[in-house]
């Protein structure tokens, strides 16, 4: 009996020390999770990245006119309703490198505003018949003509005929051109609840190659989903998923993600070499790059995940 008591006491002390270590390091669960599952209750975990094309019909609930998901996030950044965002540059881990608001807004331009060279404008000539849109320089400032047959009007004082011109401006992407979001999530099987969770960690905004300057997908920025979920709950009037078949069943965007009402293709599953699914499977029987082979590989992985979840239920 004494031996049993000693064993129980030793086990209790070890457990206490383990819990104390967890508490000190803050490692009970992932701090970026909305509904964190403690590490010691995770039977299985795998991180995945899913590319969601908001322009597809099945994703229109996230991309209704003037309520586009991307427009909502961009406006929230501009209005300082969301203040934390991260770099989406290739090779930079998600939620690893914070960027400033200015850096975020500069990412929304097709060309870097700081790289635009302003050319000198022709000097104003009092007897020249300027047309609408024509630009000149007068007393060190640039002006644009507001009317045709604009002759003999003073650019500084005749505001009906002349307006200030700020120079060539960088062309910005429209929110409707940022049609791809990349959802990074952890697939976790909770052994205590005997349930699998899709724990969304981050959402990345990507400009589709259909609208970028060089035809390639262009990453803009990454958001921690925990921050977005809080924003969605606090602004239910605009954070809306639109049910295209029954508007009485419109949902908050937080609920739409929780219910997984989006449709996407697996882009990457965590692996030691950090390769995408296309890198691993996107080769046909002739050794040539094949988009079809990559899609088949992604679907095969998805089915294996479903089968694994089914098998873990009998654990």
C-alpha cells in the first residue's frame, strides 16, 4: 500500500511539474486558434493550405456585389478596424512578419507608387487653346484643364477652368480583382471529444493572375483568422455571407467559415520540403508538368484525409 501511495504521489508531482511547465511557456494550445485544442488532447494534427476562388459560383456568397469579402477586409484596414496584418511574400511563414498599414496599402497597387517618375509638364501658354485633361505647369505647380477651348484663363484663380493635378498616379487593384484567398488551417483530431476540427489559422489575399501585370498570382497580405473572427462578430451588419437561394438564411462570415461554406482546392499539405501539391504530383506519365495530374493528386489527398477521419473514429 505504501509503495502504491509513493507511486501515486510521484505521478502527481510529475503531472504538476508538467502542467507548471506548460503554464510558464504558454503551450497548452495554439494561441492563434479561435477554439484551441490543448496539445495533450490532440491525437492527430496536420496543417493544410486551401486555395479558394471567390469568382466561382459556389463561392458567390462571399463575393456578392459591393459586399465582397476582399473589399470588407481592405476597408477594415483603411478604417483601422483591423490593425494587425502580416507579409504574404513567398518564403515568409504565415503570421511571422508584421507589416505596416502603409506597406499593406502599397500592395494594392499594380505598380509601386514610389517607383513612378513624374515627368515635367509643359509651361503654361496664355494664348494656347487647351482641351479638357491637358496638363501644364504654372508658377511651379501642375494643373489640369477642366474644359475644352480653355484659352487665357489663369490656372491659379480660374478654378472653373483649371484644377490642381497631382501627377501620374499608380493604378490600384479593384477589390473584385483580388479573387483568391488562401486558407491555412490545422486538421486536428481531439481524442477526448473523439471529433475532428478544422482549426483555421490564417487567410491570405491573392490577386488572380487574370488581373496581375505579368499573369502570375500576386500575394497581397495575410491576416490571422483569430483577428478576422473577432471583427466579423463585432460587425454583423457588413460581415455577411449571402445565401443566393434564400436570403433568410444569410450568415455571419464567422459562421460561414465555421460551417465551411466555401469551396476550394488543396494547395499544400505540410511536408519537410515545403512543396506544393502541384510540385509533388503535377507530373504525368511522360515526366511532363501536368495541371491535371496535380488536381488528381490533390483530390487523392483529400480522400485520404476523409478516410483517416473515418478510421480514427474507431480508435
